[in-house]
C-alpha cells in the first residue's frame, strides 16, 4: 500500500447501494444517470444455480423438451450470478494505485447443470475525487481531465495477465460527493476469458500531485448462462415453491 493511501472509518452515512446509478459508456468512459425504470434492462437478478434448476424443473414439468427449456432459461436471463464486494472505506493521494476488490471466478459444480457461457461482467464502485481542481476549471463537473479513476484487469488462475488494465470509470471531476458508477460489459472478447479460477481485480488510482481517490463500496459480479444436461431427470425435481428472486439496486 502506498504511504499516502489508508483505510478510514470516516464516511458519510448514506448507504452506497441506495445512490443513483451512473452507467459508464465502455467506449467514451462518460457516465449517464440510469433511470430506475431502466435498471431491469441490465438483468442483474442474482440467480443461484439452485434457482436455475428450480426454474428448469418448473418448465420441464409442463412437458417442455430439455432443449427448449435451456433456450428459455438463457433467453429469459436466468443466469447464475457470482459476486464479491467490499465496504472498506479507502482514501488515497497521488501517486495512488491500490487494489480494492478481487473476485476469483468459482467452480460451480452442480449435478445436472452445465455452466456454458459468461453473459455479463459488471463492475461497480462508489467513489469521488478531492472535490476541487484549479487547473482547467472549465472541465470541472465533467468526466474530462480527472486524474482520479478506477481500473480493472483480469489474471488467469496462475496469476498471469490475460486482460490488460482498462479504465472502469473516471471520477466526476472536482466533485466531493460519492457517486455510484457501474460498468456493464457484454463484449464476448473479454467474457470468453472469464473461466473458473481467473481473477477480476479492481484498483483505485490517482495521478498528479493534489489529486486523490476516496471509495466506500466496490463490487464485481459475473453472470453465466447455464443448461440442464442430459443427466437431468424431471422425475427427480423436488416439490417446487414459486421462484421469485428480486434484485435490489
């Protein structure tokens, strides 16, 4: 840890997951506030493997063939969800490079279920810069020229780099209030590399004297399409309760 980076007990009392979501454009790194009515479009419902089996059983008991059941599961976004998060409050001044969240993709071994394709990687960080900037004041309250940002990379199971450092988001320039940014990645060029055992790591960065980075929440989540395999037997389905899984933003 850099000498100018430290954990802190000081933070506002606002629950980070109640803040408005600012969705980051992967190409421009500019974020736009996401309306609450648009949140379902991200399909972030945290289904477990057991949820997938439960929904698959419900469909199979209606007489649908296995291939159609699997097609419905994927098309409906009933994807297995894994995540790692932190509520550690971290404050640091440039030059700053601090690992904040690390998620290791788990092996999800479940009878009768085949984990097929990664559908989404979602990275979230609640952070802000030092709250002022005297140079380039015309860029204040924008995402341009901010020397405080969040990065991520991906390592394979051996620790070798398999996806180079990339910007997750810039902090909103010269803004002292926490802002909740989410980067939602659906690019198969990256997702196809997210296999069990690899690591997705999020870093807090600050560069240029006088700049800082302050964070109080971070999360990495991945979602995988699953298919019921040939060993699945509808007669072994347990007595089903109605499946109702909700995601609270």
